[in-house]
């Protein structure tokens, strides 16, 4: 399951916005609800950060495997 998390002012993984089976569904939801400039791959497998134009993380996408 793919999860979309939004920055809540203190933590990047602060507010969970969406949970879906496909990555594309989560990305489409992020385009509508989070203002970001680029998607950067994280250090772990299945982890992506959403960054603004100043390269600050404003959200993240995580793959939670069973």
C-alpha cells in the first residue's frame, strides 16, 4: 500500500492524506493537495520526498509492504 504524508509544521511525516494500492493514484492526489516542485527518491526503497523550490521537504510517499 502506498501512503501520502504531508508536512504539519514540525514533521514531514505529520498528516496522512491518502492510502492507495497504486503509486500513480497517490501522486495524482498529491498534485491536487500539496504544492511541491519535484519528487526526490529517498535513501530507503519505496520512499520518495516531495520538495518545494527551495528543496525543503513538504511531504513524502511511502510504500508499506505487507
